[in-house]
C-alpha cells in the first residue's frame, strides 16, 4: 500500500481500501475467472444471518402481546405483504414472491449496513491475521460492503431476471411467452417480429443492468465518502493543532452515518420494490 516506513498518501489509502480479496492476483477489468472472495463470504454470512433472523421470528411468534423483535418483523411482513398485494394480483404467486421480497429487503439492508462499521476496523483485523499467517500485511485486502461490488449487485439483478423469466413461462406458457416476445409492443405483423424481439431483449437487459447499477452506485459512493471522512481523522492525528479537525471528523462521521441509515434502508426498499414490479410485469399479458 505504501513504501515501508512511510504513511500512505490519500490516494494510496483509498486505492488500497477499494481492492478486493480475490481468488487470484492477476485480473483484467473484466475477468469471469476471478472471484471477489470478500464479497462472496460476506454475502453468504449475511444471507445466513437473514434466514436465521426470519426463522427465529417465525419460531418465537406468539399470539399474545409481541415483543420488540416480533413487532419489528411483523411490521416488515405487513409492509411487504401490502406492497405485494398491490402489485401482484395472483395469490398463488404471492405465496412465494412476498417471502422472497422480504428476504431480499432484509438481506440487502444488512449488506448495506456493513458500511456503518468503521472503515478500518475489519480490514485492520484481517491485516493482522493475514500478516500473522506469514503474508505481507501491506497487501492484505478486504472490502466488507458486498453491495459496493458491481458483481454482487448485478448477480442479484440477474437472479431477479431469471425469476421473471420463470413466471413469464409459468403464467403464459412457453409458447405464449415466445409469442409475446415477437408480437409486443408493436403488433403481430411478421415484418415487426424482429423489431419487437429486439425491443423485448433491450427491455430485459436495461431492467437488469439498471436494477443492479442503482444499488451499486449509491453504496459505492457512500463507501467513498466514509473513506474520505476516515482520511480526515488520519490527517487530524498527524496535524500539529489537532483541535478543529478531530472535532470535524467526529461531527462529519456522525452526521453522514445517521444520514446513511436512511440511504441503506431506502436502497434496500427500492431494490425490493423493483423486484416486485418486474415480477408483477411478468404476470401481465400484452
């Protein structure tokens, strides 16, 4: 990250924190043989935590006065169920889609919430372990916000695309869906078949890419701002006056963290709502 015995510059600090723990060091910009191990591990751990929390809420639910945890989960369930009823009118589909949307909301919220941890906390712990294992701690990389990784968010949006394809086939039949691909939105004239098919493919691609990019862009920007605030704290530690800058660091970090709670919740809600909308569109016949 920096020359031995010298503190890293601001650029080196940010570049280091934007490096993933990868399955191999050699990687081009687009290389599908490379896996961002940190994103995979944190996604799986937080996904497991999500399933455990929802399972625990279901197992401990009582008919009497609910506790705080049960009341919070019941509020989430009612919110997701009301949104699903307004978008997906097929009751049988809602039995799967509504719990799926709830899981997506909680999972993405937890992944986004990793941004609220101190920037250097988990990377520093990983650096100590990595160095203790005989490796160079200066090159021990770890990013802990899975949704700030484009491969994660595009993977999520691609999963939503596959669910939409499944419901298109299930509701309309394979033949009906293929017919729709070639006859909507401009009509069933044979000369319009290629145009209709191209428009449908562009629509599916645009939905998938924008779905993933929206979440990634917001979380990546939030992660960068936290790094800049952390740099303010580092500059404060090295400055001679050391009075106003540390105070500004604490104030800025606190204010951005409070505001970021709204962002991580809103982004999880938007991703969930778009999932419901896209699945609902798969039920509509043209």
